[in-house]
C-alpha cells in the first residue's frame, strides 16, 4: 500500500497553515482548525500549555499539585478559558486570539515555535500581537503584547488582560467547592496582582500577574469581570471599557489589568505581562501580619521592567534551542524528512521528557505522573540532547524499583516517589530500564553510572549499585516465567489494555488497578521478544565490567528465550501475542478475532528471532497484508466486536479505536526497525511516511490534530473515521520514531565503542548528510543511497571494514562517506 503522502481515494487536500522551517515554526493561518492545535511553553520547572487561540493553563513542576491557572476539559465551546487579551477599540471588543469573542479578523496568525507561541490578530486598522514564552531558568510565563495602529487616524484603545487562578491542586479545585468557594485570597500592590489562596496555612508559594506599565484599573473577582452568568465572550468589563477594581474574597479569583493606549498612525506600544510562581522560606513568609513577602516577586518583575529585557530573554530562549537541536541534524533531498528530524520530532521528545504522559489536551495532568516504562522509553529520544538530565532521570526511575526487579508503574514528578494508587505488576517494566541505561552509556561513555548507589522503593537502606538493579530487571522475566518458558504478563505488558488476569465485570472498575485473578498462566510473547532484543545490552555491560560468568549466564538465558519463542510463540505466519489465563493462544489464526498483533512482530525480529530462518520475512509480509493501511499499521486484526472478559480492556473499545484495531503510532516504529533488520528499505520508508505528521499535513481535515507532532493513535480501518488521530504530543511515539528515523533509516546510532553507520532508507532519498555530535566530537556523515542496506565506509578518506566509526577525541571533526 502507498504511504499517506499519496492521498487515499476520496480525500481532499486540506491544510490550515504551513511550516516555516527557517524560523522553526508552524504557522496557523486560521482559528478554525479541526481541533485546538497546541504548543508547550517551558523547559525546566515552569510550564504552560497553549492552543492556537490562547487556551490552556500554566503550572510549576506538577500539573496537579502546583497548577497556577484554571482550565476546564470537556468544555463547550471547546477550549474556552486561557490567557486572554481583550481590546476595546471605540466600542469594538475583540481579541487577537479570536477566542473568546470570535469576531472576524482581517488577519489571523499563530506561530508555534520552540518553547514559544506568537498570536497575531488584526481588525479595524489595529494589529495586536502577543508573544507567549517561558524564559530559560525563570519560573514565569511572559506575555509580551504589541499594539500597532495600522490606520491613518489616531486611536485610543483599552487593553484588558485576563487569567483565572486555579487553587493549586487541580483535582481538588474542580471538586471541593464547599471549601474552595470560601478560600480564595488575593493582594494588589502597584498594579501587581498576587494570588495567595492557602498561603495563610501550609503553603509557602504564591502566584503573581503583573505588567510593566501603569494601569488604569484591575479586577481580581471573576463575577465582577465577566458579569454574573456571562460567558467569556460576554465579559462585562471589556465591553464597558473600564475595570471594577474588584478584590476577590472567596469565590473565583482572577487577574485582569486595564491599560489605556493612545496610538498615532503607525505607532506601536509594547507591554510585558509576567505570570510568576514564587516561594518563600517558612520563616520568611510575611512582610507584615497578613501581607505576603513580595521580595522575590519584585526581583522577578525587575527582570522584565523594560521591554528590551524581555527581548533579551526571548533571544536567550532561542539560543537555548539552537544549542539543543544542533546535536543531530540531517540535510537531505526530502524537506519533510529534514523538518521532522531537525526540528519537530526532537522538540516533541523534549516535551515528553518534561511531561511524560501528564499534561496535554488529552491528559488533564491530574492523574498520571512519570511512568517507569514511559520515561525509560522517552529517554531514548532525548538522551543525546540533555545527557546530564537523562542521568538524573535514570536514577529517579531506578529508585522506584522493588527488590524483586519489579517496579512502581508510575511515580510523581514532585516527590519522585512511586504512585501507590497504580501499584506494580506490569511485567514489561523492568526491561525498559536496561534499554534506557544502555542508551545513556552508549551516548556518553559514562560507565560509572553503573556503580551509582540507587535505593529500592526510595529506601536508602536498601541501596545497591545501579548494575544490581539491571541484574534484577534482567532476572525478573526469568523468575516470572510460565509453562512455555515465556514471561508471565502480570497486570499487562506494554499494551496496558491486554489484561489477561483481570476478569472484570464491574462497570467503572479499572482494568489496571483491580485485584488480578490468581493462579493463571498468562504469558507474553511480546516480553519474550523484548528480552531477546534488550538482553544483549545487559550482556555487553556485564562483559565490560569483567563479569564474564554473568555475561555467559545471560547469553544462555537469551538463547533459551529465543528458542521458547520459536517453539511456542510462532503461529505459522506470524508470532503469537500471548497465552491467556487458561493457557489458550492469543494472536493466532485459531482465534476468531485478534488473530495477528503488531507488537511481537516488531520486537521479536528486533531481537533477531526468525531472521536467519525466514520467519521474520514471513511475519513482516503478514503485517503488510493483514495490518497495513494508508494511515499506518493497525494494532491487531480482526478487531474485537464484543467484550472478551479474559482479554480485558482491549476488547472494550469499538473496533478501530485505541488498542482494538487502532493504529498505534508507538509500535509502528518497531515494525519499521524490523524491516531495516531484514534490509527492506522501501517498506521501512513507506511505513515511516504513513504515520509521520509532516507527510500527513495535506490531509489535516482527516487527521485533525497537529501536523507537526505525532499522535498516539490514528483510527484504524474498522473505524468509521479511519485516519483521524487522537492523543497528540505525550506519547512514546515521539522517542521511538526519532530512534527509528535517526538510528535505523538514516542509520547513525551510538554504540559502546563507536558510531554505527548503517543506513536503510528508500531510494527516493538519494543522498543526505547527517551531522552528529557525540562525546564532544562532531561526525559529518555523507551518504549516497540506492535504497539498499550494507554501507561501505570511508573515514577521513580511509576505507574501513564494517560499519562502526571509532569515537574520536573531544573537539575533533570526523568526515565519513557511506555508499549504500
């Protein structure tokens, strides 16, 4: 089947903007996108989500426990509430973000860039542009507003800002009204509005919203600003053209400033608004009784009291991203490939590093924290960008492991401690730690991390070297093996919805947290494939530490596992998915539905199973015949048409959605890598383009979500809306697709002793150059490509055997030429 860059029959090209690769921006030219298209602000501790019409919210570190501004999911109209700037131009009230007033604009443009968004609207001869960004190393969100009179007559304009404060705990904020409607408190000083709800008791932090210009008025009470019963589009204060100077006492605290601007023809006026998070020591909370200590806030505001200072901080943010994105770049004959590799895929990897799966337009930020599995996989996509932070993340993840090698499935970013509510028992979790640590060591050469003392269950008295953690990870599937010698699945493996031990018949019960039925023998062929693919890294690390006996033991265990898959995990034309609680096959031609699943086909072949005897090619051909569509490969086929209690949540979704026959963009890369393992470059390249956003931009009406970042899921061929995406941004799809394209299609990947150069990409990419910075040296790799596999290399003009370029001293530049 052709890739999605060739439009399916009946699909009309439709775009809502365009890429500006030089500026590293996606430019949205209409507010009427099929869904809110968002961006992320922040890179250290302060973050914001912002849509192309200024919706979203801000938080410090933890989207649940330190939420600054309020946002309501499932709202009607969609995406109401955010950072709004209202303009009253002679009685005409509108916003450059289109929302909330939805007035027709003479021009609309949103530019989503690296850590910033700029929204510009023009109406009635006035241009209003707002730059939103979080400066590097500053716990604040900056809103720089520029008003320009484009008309030939003077204008007197009233500008109103607006944010609505969340009462810190986002879940409690939306549930505990009997308390919350009585506790809201603010202070106003010199035009700055301070949100201090609960500061009188256990909190030592407060929020502040201020502007670097004299104000004509303010409001801190939502009903006063909106008018009781009004929506945002009917806000009383902007329509009246004057503030109420209201001071919130309970109810709903907000922050709004009123500024007056007289503009001559052609004149511009600029303002910097600062939404900040501040903390005080417990013994230094008060300036005077009941008055918060504003010293840190004043210090913050002084950094933005002049618009030139704001410009300097924005320049510093751009420099930050220049440096980050310079470690891996490609220049090829395909501009869509270049923009994904150089800009958007790596940018999304950094967002998943910061957010894991916690805060998006599909995750409220109130439930999931950092994932043991999720964060280990995310690390694969950002380790080359911020290796020192990857090291810290590894220690955090490993600290939530138990002594038996299992782990908390999630941990909270604020505390870094395991999430008891979700517990453990996801039997794929331990192996992902080995993969993440190996990727880090290959990137950095930091073998010393293996000697780092790391606690189990965050109990320092149980601390052991990280290598011991990896040993217990490796042993876990061996100690939790079933009757076929395959790993027991536990609560679930990578597929959280394949719940072979759950047997849930209670409405609303969680498939992942309910008590599992005891005594089953449910086994996972997928985990066996993982063991075969990831285990060799454990062997390599043991050998490099001189522990040959352990390495020999591990090699034998891997060989035995591979044989178990061959003996008990092969269905004749593809690899089985699992054995259920009763020992029955899952993912077999013997089943009426769910006959073939994508996950084991990818990982078993990545582990080398079936590569030498033809099974790999047969399985991949079955994937192509049974799973592939123009929008990507579905997770399994046929989809389930009724609830199968012995399979769990996977069969609760309608056919074609999510795990029930949806296109999971997270595991498509495993099949792409498998295709490169067997050398089929054209198939690998075709599959890559099918799910990659830049190649789907022209069918945005179908895809619906952002054409610059990956979605977790695209509706499968059994769905009524085949090709429609859901769950964008926070997905392991980002890291795995970057690994796939950078390390296997373009074929440049770090190993322990050198850089492997082994391209396997379609012939239409005739030549390309990869610049790869690793361990302080730069490698310039020029590839002449014919669409095959097995490159011949020259390094600094000298022919070399094999495909490994030895690491050069820091500061070196190494020239590599590869011919495929």
